[in-house]
C-alpha cells in the first residue's frame, strides 16, 4: 500500500503509530530523532512521512527544510503541539502537505494518511498527456516537469498548486481560494503560505522568476496562470 517514515522521539507514540499503520498494510520505517530522519529522507524513498515538530538533534522544521532543499518530494504530515498555530503556518510554508495537532485520535491521523496517499495514487494513475507552460513540459499524470529537457523536482503540494492554476488558467484565483482548495484549510491560517509556494514555483517554472510571464500576480486579489 505504500512505504511510510515516522520521525518521532516519544517511544509510546512511535510504537502506536507503527502498529496501527502496519495493521492498515503500510510498510513502516522509524527514525527516533531529526538527524536520523533527515538521513533516511535524503537516501531512501518513501510514499509518505509523518514528522513531529519537537525532535532531538534537529527540529522537525529543520528536517522539513533540508529535505525539501535536497529534492525530497514525498508528502509530509507534520505533528504539531496543541494550540501552536505558528507551527502549522511555518510547516505549510516550508512545504508540509498537512498537519495534525496533538493530542489526536488515531482515527483522525489514519484518515489524513489515507487522504494524502489517495492524492498521490490518483496522480500516478491520471490520464496521460502533457501541457506546456513557458519553457516547461508538465505531465500531471506522471508528476514530471521537464524544463528544456531537464527534469525539475516539484513537491507533491507544488504539483497540486500548479495543477490547480492550470485547471483555472487565464482566470484569477484568490489566495483564500487556493488555501481552501489546494491546502484544505481556511483563510484563518495564513495566505502568506500561498505566496511562499508561488515564489518557489516561479523559481522552477519561470525563465526569470523576478519578472514572471506565466504565474502572474493580480495585486490585491491573487494569481493567474498564463501558459
């Protein structure tokens, strides 16, 4: 069903997550601190990562930041402390795909895991065909972007954002709309999350990210994609 990495330092939590995910049929790997978690993320392939924010040796945020910088595109669910909205915002801005607030029910976490895994599976089995955005050829079914023949690494959430903009191409979509439809959260979190993802997407898609020609800002409203 998929390979999952759990990065969690609390033994009881770690065992509980592992046992329940294995019962669901997942192949589960464990890391007990941030440094070993990052090592696994950089050198191994996973279909999903469950990453605690508070970890010894290296925080979950640093693991996330370094993993994304190294080209890791696996979906990542962050485990955040109760009431720490800043953790949720920062996690999303750094490239997390979802978050679950502690304490949580196993049923809730398993539902999030299944939802994220379904998104990945639907993408990998989507109809074939490619689209062209500027210098890039994008195959949404295969989750592949080629820029002048060279593959560009996008995270799953960056693909989701690009796909949404493409599906609404030439139309203006608001930041609140993107936050709700792409991230599945309301606008009380932070529209800055959207802006940061657009900046990263432009760096990968645009010939000149400082002067974009395809992912355009509509000031005071949101963004518009022009192929």
